[in-house]
C-alpha cells in the first residue's frame, strides 16, 4: 500500500469553453467534477497503474461530503482515511480554452484547521505509516490555514521513524523546513527549486537542495522533463515532443510515476521515463488531474533519459 497525504484537499471543477475572453460571458460546453488536491491526484494515477492506495488529509462541509462520495466511486484500490473537520473543503476551478488549449486556474483557500483537529490527524497519520504493508508515503501540496508551517517536517520524521520511504512535494517555507527533515525524495518545480536554493541553474540548484537534507531531488523542468540527482547518479528525462493541453495535475502524475517505480524496484532511468510519460499524458487528458492512457503508452518508449552524472 502507498499512502498519500493531502492536507488541503479540493473538489476540482473543469469547465470547457470554446474560447476564453476577458470581460465576456461564456457558454460552458462541458463540466467535469472530481476529487482533487495533489495527493488525491497522485492516488488516482497510482490506482490506474495497479497500486493500492490509502489517502489521508482533511475533508469537511458539504464540499467535503461530495468529495468523499466521488472518491468512493473511484474504485476499490483507493481507501478513504480522510479526517473530518468542521471547516468546508475548498473548490478549484479550471477553465479550459478549446481554441488555444490553455487553461486558467482558480483556487479557493482551504478550511481553517483547529489545533485539536491537527493533533488528531497526527495520531491518525502515525498509525497509517506504521501499518504493516505501507511501502511509501507522499506528502503533497499546500497547507490549509491553521496547520503549522513545519507540518511536513513532522510528517517526514514520523515516516522515517517508521522506516517508510517518504516523498515531499510542496513549496515555500514548508518545503524548506521539510527538506531539513531529510525526506527520501523531494520533487520541486524549477521556480520552487530556485526559491529554495537561490540558484536558477537547475543542475546547481538540485545539488544544493540535496546538501540541505534531501536524499534525492527530482526537479520538474517543464518541457525539458525531469532532472534527478540521486545517491546512485544523475539523469535527465525528456519527453519526445511538447504536449499541449491542461497542465493541472501533471506534476502529481510525475510523483505517481516516481512512487510506483520506487515500490516496484525499478532503476532510476525507468522511474524517470515513466514519470515523464505520465506527466505529458496528463497534459493531454481532457480532465484536470487524470492521464490519457493511449498517450502514455505511445510516449513511454520514446522518452529519452540522459546520464548527467558528469554535468
């Protein structure tokens, strides 16, 4: 079982319009609704790849109820271990422009988490990471109001104490503090990596992030794919072509590729190729946070992985 943590879950709405024009009324041609937040996106892709996943984090209010109903419909491979809170789960809105292929995103803030709710969640999380058969943990996304900025550092340490590999995918101060707790993998994008290290050169920044505590750093570089610096070596994986579409959830699919490769014992080049192909196939999918299986199968053998150990 793989455990994903989404402290700031969301109910994701995707609107498709013929063309998005500022200051104009729009006729929506298609509406999609599904559970969201980075860790839930990761879980959905992992389940599609054949892995059993448990999801935890917070859910509350009418939106949280709908999210959990939709989550139950995702199938038996995803187990709901979300903690109920008094506040209402947020919504996100992605407006997809059918003419340009671009997407505009609107994200609500999350619910305010009380100290008692946070303490109860820590007990739940500790039990989940210590459950026999938990093979890896993904800590994903932003922190809702009320959760301490050092939350991910606490969760990383708990996973390490349970001897469970842990991947961290967040940004800003939570990332800085989380890296210092020595996660097994961190997966920042180029902007998050530059903010963490002060360097805009990906190779240098990735090595700097490792020196700050991360065991392995896998940086998302957009159209340039993924750059990984690990104890076993360094590689860059690139997609064969730029894929246009909705990028929402593409990084989460990359996380799913990395985690699935980890628990399956794949070598790093194969993990990275899978992660890049899944990420690109997510951009091509019509719904935010899902991947197009045919695109994935087409891209996977054509991803190029280059040894960067000497770079």
